C-alpha cells in the first residue's frame, strides 16, 4: 500500500528521525496468515460439502472468515503504509515483486482448470460413456450456454472495466482526484454488474454442478473466476475510500497499482474462459439464459 512522502530520507531511502538503521520492514507478529489459511481450507471443504451433500454451512463459514481476514489484514497493511519509515523504496520494490509472484501463482491456479478442461475436450475418449455412445465434448446430452448472450455481455462489461481502471490510474498520475474517484467508482459498478449477470446466468443453468464432468469443470473454472471478481471489487472499494482520503500520490500509490494489476489479470482470465469454454466449447444446441 502507499502513503505520502514523509520528509527527507537517507541515500538508502530511510526517513531521517525514525531511528531505523536499515531499509527493511520487519513486520509485527500477525494472526491473519494462519486465520486466512484456515478460512481458505473451510471454503474449499465447503465447496466439497455443497457438491456431495448439499450442505452450505461450511462454505458460508469459510467465506465469512476470509472476508473478516481481508478487512483486518488490509487495515493493518494500510496502517503500516502510513507509518513513516516502514515502507521504504526497497520495501515497496519487494511488495511489487510479491504481487507479481502472487498473480503468477493465480495464473497457475487457473491453468489447472484449463488443463482439466482440455484433457477432455482434446481427448474425449477419456470420458466414461455408455457402450455404443461416441464420446464427445461437451458430453452427450449436455446443453451449454449461448456464448453470445449473457457471457458476451459479461465480456463487454469486463473489457470496459479495464478501460475505466486505466483512466483512474492516469488520473492519479496527473493529480486529477475527480477522475481518479470517478474511474474507480465506474470500475466498481462494472464489477458488481458482472457478478449480478453471472448470478443470473447460474440461476438459469441448463445443468447442475453435480451433473457430471462438464458441469464440474465449468462451474469450478467460471465460479472461481467470479470469486476473484468479487475479491477484486472489494480491493477497488478499499482503494476508492483511500483515494477520497487523499492517501495516494503520483509518487506512492502501490496499493492502487496492485488492485489495477489484479483487475487486469481477472480481465485476461475471463477472455480465455469465454473463448475456450463458452465459445469453442459450445454444444450444437445452446441454451439462452431467460429464453
């Protein structure tokens, strides 16, 4: 996260008068990593319980824990960023590398879903089908969504949000607070619209999560992307309030940059999902949401 500059600094980037002898930030002991890991475990277990037993309790509990950790961990990091001497130039460089590695790990997360998808799309003979039935992908009897109905609308929404977040970034560089807040606000609204459209789409799905290998891969890949959109929207909401409080400057705004990187990552993943799963993976007969 970022903050305004705090007075003169040494050649190593350490503000004078802070008493620090080195440019590194040794973080205070925090309960949030272990609690966040527990929340992630509960969330994954909750997905399994929903798929096999229809029980939502564990999933809801896991998501509540994750959201709670996000709130308190963000609060602590923002406080650190505004404490003179903690986020030196070297620390901010490390934060950038950390965010890049985090996004790279998220990329590999989705690679697993695409791997499962293409394993059956390219080699449908791996599917278990009744004797005498020719294995195809999507499997026989599966009716997929019309890719140029709600999925295409969501694609346009995310592509537009990529332009508004870029507008906000350029406004920040140009010290245009109104443009920054407006661009962030529009991006948040578009993110909420995407989530709403996807919820409508899911409510009209022509197949269920437990309906076989295709529904499982579809809902896991698109559902986890939807979860990332929700997380990214929360990230942007935090940045919107920080922008209103003048906590970003053209020189120090890594918190905003990290949110923008994450949002662009979400955009790119959706393009792959739309092309590979919705469009290239459409069945001969498709279902139009609400049709």
